[in-house]
């Protein structure tokens, strides 16, 4: 599809579009140490075991997420399942009970520590321009812990630019489930056909846009994006390198 006019609304992915991310080499150790400090004297496995299981859980969850780009309507992996089944499945019962009591804090720690985030070039200018012309914007993003993303946007002073922030752990479904983009469009009081969606993955984002009947499917590859696990027979309507480039393209339609 050829994009001819500005959309009535803009839906943005978080990772890869609003921010670039890099994984610190020692993130597992950092999470383990903070979690051990959090639980204090409550029963817990050793530090080495905790680091090993956090590492294994992240690998297993990554494979699961790749697999979930195949079903039509995938649900999100909830935080309790991630902590109890992907990390603590084989722990002693007293340590599992401790995890049960603190799994939300563990998931926040993993999500906030696993990636070092920086705003992408031009994202602030893009959001300010959309606000200036009255074009509503919402975040629609897969996330283990959307609260981490909310807190980051608030820290950067960007929260007020968004009509809504929708995260997969809170909505209990994940892209490429088309219902997720429909929820984002509804948050703007629009249909998916009235919106553009900007994401950094063909197999999750562009595929989701095709399934949802999005008005404009924009691919913004990111240096930090995960490698595509398999071929997906979809193409984007527009490919841009950065939010700055997207802003330049959108300005052409507003003339």
C-alpha cells in the first residue's frame, strides 16, 4: 500500500522506536544481587543458582516469544509464570514461596536492568510535532513489565505526549496479535485503518499491522533489535531509519 495522507492517529512501539537498547554484560548478576537484598532473610537459593536460573529463564522466554510470532492471536507470558516456571520451577518449596511473594518485583528488576535504554534520534521532536498539529499518539508495545516503560517515559518528560500507553503484560496479549493494535486505535477513538503503526520487527510489528488492517505499516529497524527468527511474508509500507526520518516523511504529507 502506498501512503498518501497523514494518519488520524499514530501508534508506536517502545523498544526500537522510542528507545534503542543495549544489554549490560552483567545484568543477571545485578538482578540477582538486588533481588537477594530485597528478600533479605527469606528462604532463597544461592546467588550462583539464582544467576544461573535468571539467565536460563531469559533464554527460554526469548525462544517462547519468537515462537509466539507464529500464532494468530498470541497471549502474553504473564509475570507470575515467567518467575515461577521459567526461573524458579525446580527450586525448593520455601524458596519458591519467596519468589511467589516477590515475582512482580523480580520482573521489574529484570526489565529495568536487562536493557540500557536511550531515546532514539528525533523521537522528542516527532512527539512534539504530533502534539502541535493535534495528531494523537499511543504506545502499543510488548513488554515483560510495562511499568518500567511508563517510568522511563515519565523520567524523560515524555508521558504527556501520549494519549495512552498499552503494554502487553497489562493487556494480556502480545503482537502480532491484531487485537493489540485494535486496542491501541480504540484508545485514540479511531479504527486501525485510520492509524499508522511504527515498529522495528517484521515478524511481530509489520505482521501485526497486516493482520489488524492498519492504515500505514512503518518499519523502523533498530541496531538493538533481535535477529528475525524466520521468514515472514509481509512488507512494510514505509521503511525509515530513525524517528527523525519518520518526522521528515510525515511533514511531506502535511504540506
